[in-house]
């Protein structure tokens, strides 16, 4: 059973701030314009008027309001996909972000959540749908054109665009792929809910729960160039019928 605890991730990400966050450091963070400013004062939540992604801010606020009775606190939350605190930035800014690589100092926190499951017993082939937010997705689309019986992969926001598949409908497929986009794809936890076998491509981009995942237990690891996926399909041609 996978337990999505966050203690080790939080401890690592908060280590630069073990002495606390000074008013000066918070002021530097606000001047840097790297996220949305939130404050909890006397049990009430305040947010700066500007928010680039209102739906994401709404999700953040939904969960903050569940712990609104805690002590007063001030924070900056990045609702963009990409992290905001590269390793060379000094001083390290206390910014909460959805995902990052080891080259960033952002404090990871959970992204928006998935509330619907899918049908049991997924039958079909492997599938991937998404926009071309990263060139790392190209090899899978090219492989799909070369070997359509192996994988069904298309771009949904590029020429010629494919029809989008709602996330919940991915659950009808036996095999699903998780590729990074601008940052992490933010769909991995959703794919697990389908009960399908997940091929996870690349290891650089993380969300808060990734460090607890075990390759070959929770997912099949795949190299970015998909070379091992081709070998996998050749070595185990009958495996899909036994999974």
C-alpha cells in the first residue's frame, strides 16, 4: 500500500528556513513577484487581488480554509507549473510550488486533486494524450506512428490535433504513460487511481509524493528516449495478456 506522507519532503525543503523566515526575507520574496501572496490573520484568509490561475488559487484556498484556525502565517504560493527558486538564487526564497527538480529550492506542496475514479478492468492498448509542452513527449508520438499496435499517442493542441480524452476516460486503457510537461505532468496520481499499469518516463521532475514511489512496484520506469520500451515489447510480447 502506498502512503502519501510528506514529512521527509517537507523536512528537506524547509531545511534552509529552520531558523524561520524574517520579515526582510518575506519582503524580498514579495518584491520578486514569484507567486501569490497569502496571509492568515486572526482566523481570516487574505490574498492579493492578482492571481494568474483563479481555479488553482481557489483550490489552494479550499485547503487553507480547512486549517484556518491555526496561528497567523504569511506565505507565497506559486500557482504556475514551473518552479521559481533556482539553486543559484540567494537568499533562498520561501516559495511553495507544485513541482521541481533537484536544481530548485522551492517548497513542494500538493497540487489540485482528482476526485473521480474510473471503470474496473481496463481492456485496451496503452495510451497517451496531451499537448506538446515538452519535446520529451515526441518519441512516444513517433513510436505510435511507427507501431500503432504498441501504443496510441497523439498531441491534442498541435497540428494536426487529436481529439482530447477526458482524464477519467483514460481508465478504460490497460496501460498509461506519464510524461513531464512544462514541469511535472500532475497527472501521475490520477493515473494510479485507474488501476492501469503506468509507464513513468524520466526521473528529473518531482511532485511531493514522488520520493515514496518504487520503480517496478508502483510503475514501470522508462528512459526518456523510450529505447527500453521497445526492448520491453520485444522481450515480453505476450505480457499484456498476463497483466
